[in-house]
């Protein structure tokens, strides 16, 4: 049994006390209640639920579409993000010819079945494309196609697809959305030129979220609210990239006020936790420079964000309290996937923990009770 002491963020608030974990689960939790600001200037460790990232393309120089490297690529990605506090993630694919997506899913399947030592848990796959609008590719390669229930379910037979990004204005999109939702796959509106009305129709059909809110989607105008307007008006869940490059802090604050369980993702690429230079993003060659990742034409192409920095950006850049920021980088993402035993410090939950100091710098990470070596984290 391992015991961790400090200021613990539980579902009921902060405790000054300790938790114990054994066989990967939290088995004891006790302490005295303290206020929400007790962590500031504290000399005690701050213990939060491990971060959960539902949109990860790469990290540590590896990309999820590197099917030729198989398990090596996803293990590199999962280990890289674990060193930055991510305890569970969705491996996220890119738009590509169907055969390349199939090869990537076959390579990812093993990582979804078992967790490598020192790595984050791969909860499944986020299929980002190819069922997107050719007019809102963003950094996606130009291999968009119309959606097909049979094609997506065939892909899901290769690896567990938990989330699919879909443009609702495409032919057959609403029928596909309803069928996937019935199959337990979450459909997110994204890479879409949809009108407000089309996005609302997708929500009524069973869509449950929005992919990297504001980016690569029709924007909000007071006479044409677009997909972004539908999210702000109706969504309970949406993902957002808080690297302070993809979305202006003011727009982040709007989304936080409008969407009850907005959660944060990195949209990280192979360039995450790596020096400036050129990296792969699916079929694209992208360049990391000045903290961002871009195509040759200057288009933002994913990010270099890690979830520990996302937490600091929410607290230091946006002004959230640490309790709310933790919800946005952990608890809400777990709830979105229906995972009651992740993203919370409670009895019986997985011992997925991050331990920080008062500057919100990582000191320890535990994935399912296993301590992670973070010494070489950038």
C-alpha cells in the first residue's frame, strides 16, 4: 500500500490529509476540510486527479498515424504525456486514405488493450476525420469523404473508437450520427461549415460534443451563429485547446460561462515535449517554432501543449480557481466518456494522481498506482 499526503482535491472539496492506494485503486482517503485557496503559497504537496486528454495526435517525436512503427509510436506518445501528468488519453487519428486509417487503428489496438509501463492509459481512439468538410480542413489532409455507418463500424472493429468528429452538413451525417450514438460512440461536431440550424439538428440526432471549439468550424455571427453559436447556446460538453494560441482568452471565458462541462484537450502533435524543428502530422510536415506548430502556409497544425501547462494556463492565464481548472482538465472529460472511476479522488477510483507544488509544477505522477519517472519532462 502506498500513501500520499498533502492537500487533496476530492469531489466534495479540499482536504488536508492523505490517501492510500493499492493494486491501482484508491483504498483510503481521509483529512480535514480546508478552503479553496488553501493551496496558494502552501508548502504541502497538492494532489489532484490525473489529467485526461481526449485529443492527442502525438508527442515525443511520434505520431499516431505512424502505423509502420506500431506499438512503438503510441508507447512513445503515452509515455511522453504521462511525464506531464496525463494519466489517460484518446489516441487521435488524422484524415487520410481509408487504408492508412485502417493500418493506424490496427497499430493502436494493442495499446488500447494493455498499458505499457511508464505510460498513460490509452482509453481508445478519437477518429478525427475523414468525415469532415473539405471547406474546413484546418490542418487535416485533403482526403475528406462523406460519412458511412458501415465504414465507421468496420473501423471500430479494428480498435475501440470512443469519439468520432463529424461535419453534420455532409450527406448522410445525421443518420450516421444517430446510428453511432446508439452504438455508444460519441459524435462531435467539428471541421464543419455547418449552419447553426444544421449543428442543432446534429445535436438532436445524438451528437454530444464539439471538436476543438471555435477552430475549424463556422464561427459566431449575430445573424448567422454557426456551429460555434450552436455550441454556446446548447452544448453540455465541448473540447477546447487552452494553449492561448488557438483561442483568445476572452473567447475561452465565453465558452466557460456557456458550456457547463467544457473540458480541455491538447491536440498535441509529435512536436510536444520536443525542440523546435520539423515533425510529421499524418501526411503533413509541420514546423514547431515559438511554442506553436504550423503548416508551411502558417496554418496552426495542432499544438505542443501538455496538460500540466494547460492547467497552469487556466489558472494563471484565464484566472480560474484550481478546483474548477482541475474539473476542466480531468473530471469533465472522464464524465463525458462515462468513466466514474477516473478523474476523481474517491474510494475505489483508479489511483491516477498528479502531485504539484504551489507553483503548479509537477512533482509526482501516478498512473493506476504506478509512479512515473518525470525527471526528463521538458
